[in-house]
C-alpha cells in the first residue's frame, strides 16, 4: 500500500476514534459518478433510494464528485452507496488507491457499502485486480448480455435471499464476473440464454471487520427496484442489510 493510501487509512481512524465529532448513526452517501451516461435511469434510482432510506430514518447526501470519497467525509457517514459507478469510479485515469484504502478502513470499522450493476465494471485490465475489486467483492469483465437469464439463489443464507424463490427468470442486462474476492459469498447466480450461455455470479456480500458490503449486478434500470422478485425480495433487503437498518 502506498504512503498516500496509508495516510487515508490513518486519517479515517483518527477521525472516527478521536471523539471530537461523533459519527451520525444514520447518514448515507449515494455516489453516482459517471452513472447516467451508461445507466440512463440512475436519477430515478437515486430518487427511489433516497425515499426508501428516508423512510427508514436515514439522512441522505447525493454526490457525483470523486473528491467526496475521502476519509474526512467517510467519518461522517454510516454507509455509502456506489450506484452504477461505471468504468472509472474515481475519475478518468485514476486508480484510486487512497480512496479505496479509505473505504476499506471505513468498512472495517463498521461502515456499510451498497454497490450496484456496472460499479463492478472497472479496472478490467488490472493484473492482479485493482484493490477496488476486493473492496466491492468482485469485478466484471468485458462480456455482458441483454436478454433472458435463468437465475437461482445459492445455499448461502442471507436476508437478501430469504424471500427469493429457489429459481427465477430475469430479463435485462447482466455483466460477467471474471473475478471474485476471496471472502465474497455468492448469493445469486444467473445463466444467460443465447449463444454463450455463460453462468455468472450476480449478487454477493462481504463482512470485513465490523462492516458490510452488498453487491448486485441487477439494477441497471430503475424498474428492477420495484420488481417483486429482484427488487422487493432481493435488492431492497440487500440495501437494508448494507446500511445496517
């Protein structure tokens, strides 16, 4: 880890542990840098998420500014949402070691992350994978599919799959996960129809330290959130778990 990244981690721990300004118990940052050009309904998704979080008693801030991912800001939050943050999560050409280190420390200390769809389509050429992939639990490669997929929940117990049927169909865009972090627990897998018929992990979670990370490759479109299966029975419970409600 670079000196800059270590500085970010140390800054977060000092901010959390100093006691000078207590961390708000229920404050969430929804971060959507670069989302709308790829996922056109991201603004509607943000409205849905804000309303849902407000109903649970959370204060919500929305940002499209990569500079907001820093230790000082994170020290004021209980959870962070990366909503369709595609390709360059921290800005063009930025590998984001300091931001990822700050987020790692934030989660380890008890923070939550809720991460959706193409937020995993980042740093695809990095060998080994960029630390961001381990932070959110995995990485999507260059393969993606639009159409009908056959999906199934795994045997991994989790609140976000407790209401899901054992198998179900999904129509929409999915990316192929070419890397999973060693501590990721897969919750849902889908097999594409069409020529390739690839089988891929679609949703997973991590529990590093005292924190929680939930990722789903569903939710490119706002309609997924209100869908009785992938939304009501899976994405919304995943959000609730990730923010610690």
